[in-house]
C-alpha cells in the first residue's frame, strides 16, 4: 500500500469514529443567552431615568458630558443587542451542525482556502490512478450556510461535480461547506476582501460571525506574506474565546529550474527548504508574541503546507512529494482531533463561546473595536464625577470673593434706597414707617443675593440657572425714618412798669391830684425752642450696614453650600444609579458564565 493511500484511509477511519461518536449526540443549546438579554435590559431602563429638559445655552459641561455618555451608552446597547442576535444565530448554527466536527477555514484573500478545501473534498483523488477511500465513497455534497455575494463560491463542472471555486482573486462570498463522514468542512470569504457593488454582506463581518461557533479553526496564511498585521488580530480573538485552532502557512513551495533528460531547462515545483519553512513558522510566533505578549503562542505553532505539491504527488502517485507537501501532517492532525477530541470540542464550544461573549460584553470588542464594554461604560460614568468635583472646588475656593462682591453691590443698592427714602422725608416732611422700609430693604437684599449668585456662579458653572428667589432666613429690622428735632431752653428778661409809691412831698401832692408814678421791673422768662436737626438717616444707615453685612454674608455662604451640595445632585444621583446598575449587570453576567 502506498503512503498516500495509507494516509487517506487512516484519515477516513478516524473521521468515521467522529461520525459514530456524534451519531447519538444532541447538543444542549443553553438558554443563558435569554438571561443575558434580560440582565442587559436593566441598563437602558436606568438610562432613560435621566430627564433634564433644558435649552442648549443652559446646559453646563456636566449636562453635556452626561448626555454624551448616554448617547454613547445607547449606541453600545444597540450594538450589544446586535451582537446578541449574532450569538443566537451562532447557537442555531451549532445546533444545525451538531452531528459533525465543524472545521472552519479562513484567512486572507489568495491564501488558498478553496484549493485546500477541494483537496480534502477529494477533487484531486477522484481523477488520480490511486485507489483511495475517496473513490469508495459518494462524492461530498456542497452547500452554503449564508451568502453575501451573488456569484462565485461554488463551481459545477461539466460532469456535474461541484467544488469550491479556485482563483487568484477573492472568489468566495459565502460560508459554504461539504461533509465527509463525521467532518464538516466550512469554507469562508477571504479576510480583507474588496467589497463588490452587489455584495449584500461585509465579507469580514461574515467571517467574524461564524468562526466563534466552529469546533476547530484553520487559519491560512500565504507563505509569500505570512503574519501580516491585519492577520494577527484573529489570533488574539481565537485565543480570547478559547477557540481550538491551527495556523497553516500555504503555498510553501518554490519553482526551480532543472535540466531534463534531454538537457532542456524545465521548471519544477519543489518544497521550500525545512530551514526556510521553520524560519517563517518561528517568525509568526515571534510576531504574535511581540503584538500580544499575553498570548499563549504555543497554541499557534504554525505548519507549512503546499496544496500544489500534494496535487502533483497524487497525480504522480509520488509518496515522497506527498510527504514534502506536509498535507499528510495536516490530515493526521485533523484525524486525531476527529477521533479523540470530537465530543470534548462539541460539548466545550458552547460553554467557551458563551463565556467569551460575556467577556466581550464586559471588556468590549477589543479586536475590531465595534462597541464598548460595560467596563468602559463604568469608567465613563465614573469620570462624570470629575467635572462636578472641579466645579465644587472652584466654588469653594471663590466663596470669599463671591460673598464680598455680592455684599458690596447689595449694600450699595441699600444705601441708595435709604437715601431715596430720606429725600422724600426731607421734601415732604413726612415720616416713613418701619414696615415699608423693612419690606423694601429686605426685598432688595433677596433680589441682590439672587442676582449676584446667578452672575457669580454662572462665571464658574457655564449655563448655571436658578429662577427661584431664595427666601431670606433672617431679615433686616429698622425703625421709622423721619425728621429729628432738638429742644433748647432760652432764658431772657422782660421789663414792665409797675406802680410805685410816691417819693417826697411833691410826688405825694401830685399823686393826690391823680398822678400815678411807675417804675421798671425786670421779669425773667424761659422758653423751649424746637430746632430741626435733620432726619435719622445716618443712624438707620449705620444699623442697616451692620445688619445687612451679617445677613448677606450668611445667606450667600449658605446658598453657595446649597449649590455645592444640591445643584449637581440630580446628575450625581443619576451617576450613582448608573454605576450601581452597571456593576450589578457585570456581577450578574459573571454569574452566568460556565465555571472552568
């Protein structure tokens, strides 16, 4: 028996074991994804609680930051739900293919996926003069799981045989497959494929959707450009999701010129030397290690193959050339997986897949950066407290300046008002009672504090607005405003004539004849003089300044304290609620994971 026949027959024998093992197998598709959906609903329910209707100019930086985080969160939630739908789709995929070891081949355009698939499907064995197991079995049927391109993918030959379309361009636009016994081989579009006008799906997204749900992935790299940067991200994705995988370097061959028996120069296909192959294989491991230091690169130890060499070997029935193609090694690896690890892979994949999906929800899409995870949302909501604290610190540092500015302005307005009252009193000689004075004075203080706070705080918090007028906790109390008078006693003498006795004979004779004699008498008199000394405005002003200084200082200080404690209270309460629900969601998701 030739080595080629031995390899092929051994391969079928072992994938038959997989078929037998899976004959009675029933995949228990978990319903934990429904629980994940329910858990995730808590976040949008809490997000909707933020309702701050306001004009754009009245929004502070905190309001704008909160709204920005909410918008980003809503976008993430939409993408989580999209990812959940893809995950559910993957669950159905695993259910559909539960009776087979699903091997998915993917890689860059022109990596040789279709050629390798056709090799395992038996295309080259069917026409060869070698009696392998391929000739004893029905030709595999090809089918498509999902297509995103109208043409390409499968080709039907004149004899009716169907194969994967091979070419130098990205011919595959679908997830398509064939089945050999217990092995189901999945072909996929090339990563990095150029989109065509009639594509209905993005080829790279199509690949990303399905590779987490395969039992084993074979990642192909063209030996002419192995380990391209865009290829590396798939290694990290496979490792993070606990995916079983092989790295295969294709087209590991060279064309050399030789002389034939007629001394004519001919071109001969030869395998790359073992040293060159090892150099490329080691280089991929090194690049992976450099790009992803935490990656277990031993899981991605590459193998170099040449499908062209294997095809020629089959045509020529050349065992040594077949060995040099390394397809025998790849067949053996797949055969061992099929015969020994099938059930382990089938039962472990849904669990690993769900755990990886939960990790992605928590950590975010670290590969393609399509959405943020819960940890990112947690950090964003935590960060919202920073501008709030900055505003509070600014208010704290400016309390004295704000208080003095408001005090100076309000007291000036109080002085003007008191002088206005005084002018009225002087011009009209009327008294203004204390009730009217106190009412207007306290009204000025209230409005002055309100307007001053609005102005001063708005210089700290852009968009600050407070329409309610704060009632004073204590009031100024002044007396009446009126004229003041002083009373002064004035003492003076007045003289009056009083009858007196006669002095001498002559005056006596004259008195008898009717003449009356008088003398001056000094009379001391006292009167109280009322002096207008003006109004009592200066006394009231001094009293007003003392009282208003205490009241304004206390009221402004308390108002600033209230702003610090209460102005951002709705946002802080909302942030607290969001942090709580995000942390709870993370905990609940972690609890849904399968234990290792």
